[in-house]
C-alpha cells in the first residue's frame, strides 16, 4: 500500500518543472540537464542514432549544451546506464532493468506456458513473431489492454497456451468479443500456426451464427442456413480461390442473407410459405422494395427454385444497373492539385487519390499494390499497374517516394516488414478499400466520379483497347462506363455490381 502524502509533500518531493518540455508535474528522473518527466524520458531513451560526440551508434538520451543535439549517455555525463541486464540492449528499461523486448518475451512465455514452464510448442511461431516486432512497446500495450474485461488478449493467450482454445478457425469464430478474437486469429495465420483463410470469409462465418440465432421461426432459420451453406459460402470461397474478396462482396453476401430472412418473414405475414410462394407474391415484394433489396434477394430466389424449395416457374425481373456521372476535367485537375500540394492531408490519402485521378485504378486494386510495384529507374519512378509499368510524373513521383519512406500503420506485429503500399491496422493486412473510399470522399475525392473522369481523359489520349487492358475491363464497356450519366433517384447496390456478378452472387 503506497504511503499517503499531503498535497504539499507531493509538490515538495515528487513534482518538478521538466527541463525538456517545461511542464510542471511528476518527474521521472534527474538528468544532467535537470529534472525530466516520464514522457520526455521515454522519448529520449528510445531515440537512437549516431552520437555526434563519439560517433557510436547508441541510444541518445542526452542533450549537447549549446545546440541541443541528441547525444549518448556517456557524452552527456549520465551517472546511470540504460543497458538491459539480460541482452545488453540500450534503451528504455522496465522492472528488473530489462529492456522492453526482454520484458515482452518474459510476459509471453508466462502467458503461452503449457504447464511445463515453457511455451506450448505449437505456438512457438506466434511467440517468435510477437517478440520480433519492431516496437515491443506496442506488444506490451496490447497485452495490457482491457485486462479487467473478459476476452482480453492476455486471457486468450493464456487459454491458447493451456490448450483450452482449439487451434482451428471454427473455434475462433465462436469467441467474443469478436474483434479481439479476429485480431488474434490473423496473428496466428500470419505466423503459420493456422492455415491462411480469407479474412472476409472468416468475418462472414463469425457473423452468420448470431444472425441465425435471432431468427424466431425454426423453419426459416433452417432454410437460411441451407442457403448460406450451399449457395453463399461456396461462392465466397470460389471468389477467394480466384483472387481476393473485397469488403463490398462480404457486405453484399450478408445483405443477401438479411433480405432472404426478411422475405421469409414477409411471406409469413401474408400467411404464405416459401413452398407455396407464387408469382403474385414475388411481384408484390418487388414493388414494395428498392432496387438494392431486389438485387439482394435475386440469388435466394434462384437457389430456392433450383433446390426445389419453391416453385420453379417463378419469373424474376431483370436487374437494373446505374452509374454516377464523372467529374469534369476542371474538377479532376483541381482535386489533383490539392492532393499534390496540401501538407495537412494524410500522405496515404494523397497518394491513393493521385493514383485514382491519374490512372483510374479501382481501390480494390490500389490497396493490393506493394512497395515492389514502385520501381526506381534512375531518377524516374514507375508504378507497376500492368505491363509495362506506368511512369509517374513529378511532383507525384516525389510524393510517392516520401510516402514509402514513412508509411502509416507500421507498428503492428507483422507490419514492420509489410510489403503493402497501404498497410492496414490489422497484422499483415492491406488497407480496407471501403474505409479508404470513405476517407477519400471526406477530403473531396469521390472515387467513382474521379475514376470516370480519369478514364475519359485516358480515352482522349489512347485507344479504348489500351485503356481497357490497363483497367482490366472489356474495351467495349470502357467508353460507356466513363460517359454514362447517373439516373436521378436510382438506388445502387453496395460496392461494384460487376464484382457481385463475377463472384456469382447475382
């Protein structure tokens, strides 16, 4: 139990004005240049580089008198050292005078102990991955997060070490809270402990049981489970085998399940079962719902007819697709100029927006770019969007070089060596295209309209087949997609209709 101090005693014994930031409060240490607070001391001991005094590569906690340059502890005249008592690394020390990496290793060894005092052998790759992370302080913060709440990271790791959680994807899909379970599942896949599975399929399988449990009618729940098992999930897996699943495809799959559930409840309200559903019922539902709802139900009705859950003579109205009008050329150039010159806009948004406005690339392809797709040929910069690579003009080339040197979200356990040009917050995952689209819209770059403007400009400079090849689309549809105006008041399904058709959902 800590001793009780009066406010006067706390002020006299434990509080000083920091020599670095000049804030008055609790001090952490007394250094040659004066008292320093915890924030300044932690920042100083984590600063590394070549000391301008002795020329050694060390931690630079001191300040050189005169110019205030960061120097090592020896040149600054420190009476204390910052060497880890176990590995000798110079940096921030925690209890027992251990560095953050050794402290993280000890903590993980305790959590992943299988009862023999050692890390469970199957989890050794996960242990090695976490200990090797670029900033072990991030790992320690993750382990300390929400310790008072069930399902926190420390509790889950302890359960894994004792074998209380099977090393299967199905076991993780049943855990709550699902966000922390999903993050740990992705770490296990990144380390090779679990086989790699598309994260959006995992997300869908994690969501589905909860939705089924909320369906009151057992027969409806059985029908929806069959639809998900034999229609939606196989098409998700087939799409993942061909390439990758986008967030819009995952979202559309869930919308299909929700609208199928709503349709069964709507039929029940009319005292009609799916088996006796007739054309009059389909037409009435079609008239009462938006184009988005109709497109979401289309797959369920096709599956129900093919599997003989309803009459096979039903006629499903054809699907309508709509497109938004493109930006004008002046609007495109204005948006491009803002992205190239505005230092207050986050660098990742500036780079992604420039790629959209210059090359008309969809965000689903942009987020899959890697740093190896940026080619340095002497002073020229090329971006591999296809073959051959496309030249990047100045000042976009300088913006791209500066961004690669200081990418965001590089502190996650596996992101210190991430190949993605736009790394996401999750371990080893790229940025979510739907999140990136929302952020670009917030800064005045509507992605669909920007792509349309860029395609139109490319068609003025190159033949349609060349543009279509660069975009990965058909040369007969490329000119139409860039010039067709939006139909006022029309509803558009989430994501890209072509993506849903390609995935087999419509």
